[in-house]
């Protein structure tokens, strides 16, 4: 009887913990950093940085670490901001802009950022 009661209490406690734990929101982005040009299928580049301790240990400023985000899991109508040139099939460019702190860090005004929207 005591053993069965312990089992029931454990099951209830486990179930309560699962209910009480915060989950990942459905619209949460899956973001990772990778060495430049190592972008797996289903992902797009959203930023880049220089890290002299990773990805070849460059001694001069080269944007050797890329931030990437998954696009394969986004619903139709979803918008993403990506580096210019990263437009997957089924996505349309809806806006372009210049951001000197991201995606190549251009010093002249060029559209280095795209807003894309999934249409199928």
C-alpha cells in the first residue's frame, strides 16, 4: 500500500512539474552561431561578427562567426530580418534597409538587411 501511494505521489509530482514548467513559445526563434559559410539547409544568415578566438582565429577583423536562424519551421505569413541575399524559396523580400552594425558592417549606405515573408 505504501509503495503504491509513493508511486502515485511521484506520478502526480512529475505531472505537476511538467504543467508548471514554462515552455518555449510557439513563435520563439531558433538561433545559433556557426563559422562563416557553415549554414545548414533550412537556415538563413541574420548577422555576423568577428571573433578572434573561433573559426580560424583571425588576427584581423573578418566576420568569421555568423548568426543563423531556422526558417523551415515558420508558418505562412511569418516575417524575418535576414542578411541581404538570403531569400529561401517560398519567401519574398518585403523591405530592405541599411544597418551598419550587422551583416558585413558596411560603412556606406547599402541595403544589407532584408525583411522576408513566407508565402508558401
